[in-house]
C-alpha cells in the first residue's frame, strides 16, 4: 500500500505524462532541515470561509473560452472565501484569471484542468495572474499552455506563463501540475504598485508541483523576499529550471530555499544566477540549495548544473548542500559570491563539453568545502 506521499507522487507522475512529457523520478527528501530552517509558511488557513463553486452556466468541458465569464465570477466572490471547483472539469482559458489585490482566498481546483490553446502576446499573460494578493492558495489543478509540441531546448521563447506571482504576501502554490508553455511554469517578481509594501513578493511557498514541457524557465524569480520551493518536479525545460534573475534596482532577491526537488532535461542550467540588465543596489542573499537531484544532464548548451557565469551582483550567504547533479562539463561555476558553503554534493561527469566536472570559481570569498564528490560516475547520481 502506498503512503500518502507515495500516492501524491504517483498522481503527479501520471498527470505529467498526460501533458506529453515524462516526469522525472521523485527526489529523496534530504533537504527537510533546510525547509524547516527557511521559516517560509506561505498562506495560513482561513477562518470560517464562505465556500463557493462555479455556476454550471460556465462551460466546464473546454468547449468554449470562458476567461471573461470565469474571471468575472471570481471577482464577484468576496475575500475570506474558498472556491472549490468540481472534480475533473476542464476550463478553456485563452486570457488570464486575475487575482488582483485579493485577500484570504483559497482556490482548490480538485484536479480540474485550465487550458490555453492559443498564445497571447505580451509579457504579463498567465493563466493564473496574482497581483499583490495576500494569503492566497492555488492548489490541486492542472495547467496546460498552448505549446503542445515538445519544446526545443536552448530556445529563448515568449512570455506566456502558467502562473505569475506579481508581488504580494503569504502565497501558497501546491499540488499543481503545469507545462506546455511558451513562457515559464511559475514566475515570481515585482508587483503592480511601487509604493505598496506588497510590491516585493514575500513568503511564497511552492510545494509538490510538477512542470514539464516548459518553453522558457521552470520557476523564475526576479524580485522576492522569502520563497520556498519544496519537492518540485521539473522536467523538460527549454532554458534554466530554477532562475535567480534580479531585475529591479534597489529591490531584494533573498531568503530563498530550493529543497528536495527533482530535475529532468534542461536546455541551459538547473540552477542559474544572474541578469543581463544593468541594475544596481540588489540585496541578493541567503540562498540555499539542499537535497535536490538531477536525473538528466543539460542537453542544450554546455552549462554546469549550478551556473553563475553571468552574475553581476554579489550573492551573500550561499549554501549548496547534499545535491546530486549531472554535468557534461564543469561541476559548478560560481562567480561573485561571499560566504559560500559547498558540502556533501555529488556531481556526476557525463562528458562531452570539455570540463572536468569540478568546481570553478571567480571572485568568490569565504568559500568552505567539505564532503563533495567531483567528477563522479553518473551512476552515483542516478543509481
């Protein structure tokens, strides 16, 4: 008999396969201590919420675009409410479902699908769009974008995401499967009102999510203070799978933990740090990667699984602990970082890109290493 965790992982794998790309195997939960230490709770339970279900007049067979009707109905629901979708329905969303300035809203998809079949231009489009929302949950739903063909690797695509978190506080995304995107699976960044305390995304918890066939980044972060990614399962991704990319001057990208997660095929790196923009005054600090596992080496370009070669802002307090990674070249490329701990990692060297499967550093201070296995046999990672 499967445990509850086993049932969840089996369901996630089945859903991912239904999106057209096989899900990688689940990671061993060795990053639990990092999860606890992060202190990131996400949303808190609602007290005596009003429970609503969508009206039957809104098509739930994906037979017609219901973006306007469903968005208007959600807007009519008061704060401190729980929205329960009926199990196994399908909603065609060619635009965005907007949760702007919402407070205390729990949305349970009950396994329903929210699908797009056409691309919507513009960088601000997502099937679920959260704008400076507070104490909001998205859970138990399947999201499918318009790119149903297998995405090519190392192709910088369009911005058309499954989920956008624009600022806000206390957001939880759990048991969500996404993919078939032109853009990212989940994007986290700046809000909509620069004067608001909610302009920076804070206390965002992402757990037990699966993303496959992703046209750009798996989970991308440009501005945040407090993000936990726990037990994510990120499969085929055109570019980076976890992207730390500060893009707003004088704003933070800090207090972020990625733990117990599993990564499949990527065009670029599994974990990437840096931005092409000339931004300044970034607080880029307290980043932890712990207990993660890579099942397939990056196949698009010759990039290491942890890459900072494009980094322009010093990262302070970086911990890379107990990860199992694969590379065709360098093991890790760290640049412009201070107070770095690299411990108990295994990096399997597949070969083909000329690197030695080891740690390469530039402008890194206060680096400590212990217990790492560099240039190991790939079977030490995948076995």
